C-alpha cells in the first residue's frame, strides 16, 4: 500500500463527506458503503479486480429500489479509479501466460458489466453509462502499454550498454594478450637462443663473449619491464612509471638485438619518413618484431631482409628470410600471424605471409598513413 493510494482514499472520503453534507441525498446506507470503499481504494493495486467487482455490485439497483438517485458522485469517482486501476495493472495486451491473459479478459468483462449496471440505473443514457467505466479503463491500458514499451526499451539499452562493456573488456584483454605475446615472447626467444650459444661455446671449451651475456641480460630486463608495464595496464595504473611505447624509430635496436641472437639482417629504408599515430606506429613495430621472432623460432640462424618503405598508399613492411625450414608452422593456427593480421586490419591495412619463391618465408604488410597531427 503506497502513500499515493492512501492519499487517494483520503481524498475520496473527504469528497464523499462534502457531497453528503451539501447535497443531503436520501438513504442512510452511504456511511457503510463509504467505509467499505475507502480501504478498497487504498488497496486498489493489491486486488484491482476485487475493487472493481465491489463497485459493480454496489451500483446494482437492487440495493435501493425506491430511490430516484441510486448512486452518489463519490461512488462514480470510486468506480472510475477502480476501472483505471484494472486497465493499468491487469493488462489484456502483451501479457505472457494463460493466467495473466485470463485476468486481463476478466478485467475487460468486469468493466463491461459495470457499464451495464450503470445503464440499468439510467436507461436513458447508455453512452454515459459505458463511457465512465470504459474511458478510464482504456486510459489505464494505454499507460500500461506505454510503460511496458518504455521498460522494454530501457532493458534493451541496458543490454546494449552491458554488451558494449563486455566487448570493451574483451578488446582490452586481447590487446594486452597481444602485447604480452609480441614483446615478452620475442625477448624470451632471443634469450633462449643466446643462452644456447653460450652453452655450446662452454661445452666446446671456448670463451664466452661478454657482449653476448650483456645482450641476454638486456633481453631479460626488457621482458621484465614489459611485464611490469602490462601488469600496470591490468591494474589501471596511469602514472609515469610505465615505459614509453615502442615504434618504428626503435627498429635499429630491434634489428641489433636479433643480430646478436644469430640472424644476419639487412635493413632497407625507402621514402620520406612520417610520424604515425602512436597506435599505428606501435602496431607496425610489433609486426616486424613478431616476424623476426618467427624467424628465430623456426628458421634458425638465417639471413633476413627487412624493408621499410613509405609510399602514398601507406607504410609497407617486409620481412623475408632465407631459412630452409618453413616458418609456415606458425601459419597453421599459431597466434603470431593471427596477431599480425589483426594489427594490420585494425587500421585498415592488409598482411600476407607465406613461403617465399626463392626459399624461406616472407611477410608483407601495409598500413595506411595515419599521420599524427
């Protein structure tokens, strides 16, 4: 029972008492009927059909056959409130389940019965007899449909927002997983290969180059730093403790690193360099890095040609190795090539990878010139 319903019941009582004191209509039965109607109005949302049924029964001419005026205005007001409540809270349209439909049909029939009772009381005005119960019933039904549509629209908007949040979370997870794979896997691969060189030299009784050990240490530090940066992203850290993102301007460092791991690298740069958007610059760097990591994993100490060409249709990247064993192993479902293709397509570019006609494996990528302003 809400405060609104209590206030409505109080207003009905006040209206009824005012009418009785002013109009002085015949009949001493009204206090008993009012005493029954007031709590029914207060409980109208709890049992709307019962409230309308009580109004229908109370309007029967049977109760006061010798009176000219058989019902008061406050009775009419109570009936209007009951009919509206039935239309609003016992809808006949858009309901699920046979019980709900049966209640809606019962409410409509009860509204018709109430109109028939008022017509019996005043046979001269059938239009008014059916207007007073059906008009509020239709108004309540219209509000019920509007409320249901608003609720459905709100639920749809909430579902869309939730779906967008899930997609955003998933995209962030994929991005972080890609970063971990590209950077950490590369650093660890370089460390493993360089450590293998150290082991073989020690087994052969040869001296170990200090620069090689320093390179292993540097690769390990890079891997740890990248892990810390990525974990910082997961924790939501936005302070200045994270390392600046890498880009094409650091290709020389990357090529030196894989050179120390055993690859013979030839680097070619063509065109006028432009400053790309940070995300595109990072993706271009990661594509080259992943391609070189695949060479280290699958082609052994091969010769690699890396080309970076700036053209009108975008930045062209090319990594071609001369390895005898096909790096196509990673083309059969590995995450490396999948990640590279995702990075290229993210910016409207394209990537192709496969065996090179002259032997080995080739990766070619193009990213549109998304220039930083």
